[in-house]
């Protein structure tokens, strides 16, 4: 019989694998948000409506600022999660905070990006709509957002 670890260790091995997955796998979405922001910035600087670049309209600029905020907070939380795993920290709270922030930010920023591109953003020959489709399952796999929030509260109650 082939066995990973020792008998009875399954739950602990699974927990550690999930911590790694919830941190490392979600780095993809930070890269996606970075690319999305660059593309949205370029588009809104070049497209003109009502005599000025889209980005000069305050409501448009604020949406870009929110995308930047989500990107940077997700990136920092991801770095902290990876650092805590590297340090051998037992509490996975930083991993749960990172997974929650990255996944929910990826969906919100994908919706913002489509909105900024207007009708163009909805077309399948643009990357924006496929980024949204990629983002949507992020709050489901590796444990839903509700599970991440449960784990965060549990970790806080243990301290
Ligand atoms: C793209 C994709 C890839 C996946 N890859 C894998 C994989 O590689 N390996 C694997 O094992 N699984 C994988 N999954 C499955 C994924 O882990 C589950 O879909 C996810 O855990 C939700 O479980 P469920 O679909 O049974 O939904 P349910 O558990 O039925 O949940 C439905 C809804 O109810 C909520 N809910 C359920 N229980 C509670 C609760 N106690 N409190 C509050 N809310 C609750 C959920 O958060 C969710 O919003 C993948 C899913 C997707 C979409």
C-alpha cells in the first residue's frame, strides 16, 4: 500500500496543502489584476469622450484608483501569506486574508475593467470578458469566501 505521510495524518497534510494552494495559486490573479489595470489605464488615457480623455472624468479616474488599491492590498496580503508559510507559522490567518482579498478583488476589478471599456469590454475578442470568467470561480475553489471568513474568525477567537 502506498501512503502519503503516516496513517492518521491526512487532515493535517490536507490543511497544509490547502494553505499552500490558497496562497501560491492565487498569485495568478494578482498578475491578472496588474495586467488589467495597465490595459484599463492605457485605454482610458487614449479614448476621448465629451472633449477629453476618459480618465479625466472624475468618476472614471476613481474607478482606476480603486483598481490600483485592490491590486496593492492583495499583493501585500499575498506576500505576507507566503512569508508566514515560509516562517513555518502555524496560524493560516494571513493565507485566508490573502485568498479572500485576492479573489474578491479579482472579480470586482474585472467588472470595473469591463465597465471602463464600455461595449468593447463585453466583446469576446477583448481580454476583459475572459478575465471576468477566469475570476468568478476564485471565490469558490480552494474554499469559498464564506469558509475563508469562518476560518479568519476562528483564528481570531483562538488568540
Ligand atoms: C473552477 C473550479 C475548480 C475547482 N477545483 C477543484 C479541485 O481541484 N478540487 C476540488 O476538490 N474541488 C474543486 N472545486 C470545487 C470547489 O471546491 C467547490 O465548488 C466549493 O468548495 C463549493 O462547494 P459546492 O460547489 O459543493 O457548493 P456548496 O457547498 O453547496 O455551497 C453553495 C453556496 O453555499 C455556501 N455555503 C455552504 N456551506 C456554508 C456554510 N456552512 N456557511 C455559509 N455558507 C455556506 C457556499 O459558500 C456557497 O456560496 C472547484 C470548483 C470550481 C468552480
